[in-house]
């Protein structure tokens, strides 16, 4: 295990740089910092989902996801480090299939609503999508393992399905986009 923080401020970032996990200093606005920073934001947003009432099985799943996102942030923070693997992506896919199986097919777009937990889950989904975009941007000029991008892609899909499940679980239901509202 690395060093524990006993002092929160170090003043080393006052010049606009930050240290990567390998000791390299980069700008705080670098693509790498944007990618792992947005993964951290996504992880925090899942914590906001977990602060709402959610079924125990979804709570356990999202807690596991939080640990994996912490691992993924470490992978992105340490060039050349591997923490997310193909099996992690496969597990997300199996969970996606499991939760999606009981849902009716979508015939319309849904709005990011459906009750508190569902709305929080939709917000987490959009942040994960941004983390994915930031990671793709990083991959355009630095080495990023494809498992990292695949994991974020599947996670955003899973969060969409979980939002649908949560909207039903609390009785709110999904809010369908009314594309004909201006023509009525």
C-alpha cells in the first residue's frame, strides 16, 4: 500500500500541476487528469445514488462498482498500470442482462426522472458517459487499455437499466419523452 495522507495539503499543486501515481508531474488540466478526475466524479455520483433508498441487490452491485471505479482511477493515474480486466466488463454485461430481462422494451425515449433514486442514477449515468469521453480523448494520444473504455461504456448502460428498475421499484415509473407535445 502506498503512503497514507497525514497532511491533506502539500502545496505542490499550487503551480497548476499534480503528481501522477508514477511520480510524473503533469498539468491539472491534462487529458489524463481529466479522465481520472471524471472517473472520481462518477464514483462520487454513485455514492449519491447509494444515499437514496435502493434495493439491497442494487446497493451491493453499486458498491462493487465503486471499488472498481477506484481501481480504474488508479489505472488511469498510473501510466502503464492495469486494474480493470475483461472479466470486470463481462460481469457488468451479465448484470445488465439480468436487470434488463424483466423490463419492457423501450418504444420511446425516457426522461432522466422517475423518482429520487432513479434520477440520481440517471445523473451518475451521464457522468460515467463523460468519463468515457474523457478516457477516449486520453487514448487518442496516450496508451489506455481498451478494457478501461469498455468498462465505462458498459457501466453507463448498466446505470441506464438500473435507473429504469429504480423508477419502477419506488412506484414512480418512467417518464416518457413526449415528442408531440408542441403539436397538440
